[in-house]
């Protein structure tokens, strides 16, 4: 199966769209990094332990899906997925879906994705987000529910394009003051049963900006 996939990939160097989802592979097929014309790459629903693709030549990529790549079990040891730091080369990427994958950390290089508009990281194993995520000035949607996060990135206010922010079902203790400086925010989901410390202006911000707060 893996050999067949590799041959198929290498024969499609001119393609702009490639789906490699739902394969039996535990590693990304050799040769994917040669597909420099790709604009859409779907690696979802696999058992990848590392996405060590050299993304440095895939600068035309706009959509990257590596969601539903769950851990494998070796005895009692669970292997988590690692995302290559070369993701920083994807300057034209607008959508990145890593949801429901056993990803312990996002690379700090994610802050280089200056055109990213949608980041899906629901259902991972993230304990924190890199501070560099606040550099994503064009990000509109950030879905991070069902993780182990204890706080929202402090400089979230720098992401002035955010419209949809979801941190439902995490372990938050407070809401950063800068969240009240997001002019485009329209949806905000936090766990309603948590005792959160919020900015004094939080309620007024929610009301004046017509933000859907914890409303499905």
C-alpha cells in the first residue's frame, strides 16, 4: 500500500490537490515534499506519529488537513504526533486543520503563517499555545476546545481579525484583558461551569459587540 501511494504521489507533481486520507500508513509517504504546486493537501485520518514533511518548497499550499491522526499504542506507551517546524514556509496557507490528533505542542514557527485565517486544533493534547500564535494577524477562526489549556494566549488582542474563538472544555482560570480589544469578535465559547477571572470590562464588551457568548 505505501509503495503504491509513493508512486502515485511522484506521478502527480503538477497537481494542485492531493488527498492521502484514510490510508494504512503510519508515516507520510516519501516524495510528498516534491509536490511544490500543491494548494490543497489532505493527510487526515491516518496514524502518523510525525509529520516530518519538508514543507519548505510547498509555498503555494493554501489548505493543509492533518486532522484525526490519532496515537498508536506500543504496549502501554502512547506516541504523540510531531509537526515539522518547516511549516513556517507555508506563507500562503489560509487553513490549517490539526483537530483530533495527538499533538502535544504546536511549533513556535506557526507564527510565521501570516495569511492563516482558520486554525482548527480541537481535541488535541495541547497544554499551552506558543506566544507566537498572537502574530497571526489575519486569523479569523481559532477552535481549541477539548484540550488541556490553562490559559488563552495573553496577547490574543493582537489578532485583530478574530471573529470566532472557541476554548470550550479546557482548564482556563482567567480571561486576558486583551480579549476586550478584539473589534471583530462575534463568537466566544468558554466552559460556563468554570470560575473564570474576567476583565472588568468583559461583560460590557460582550454586550456592546453583540458577541455570542457560550451560545450554540
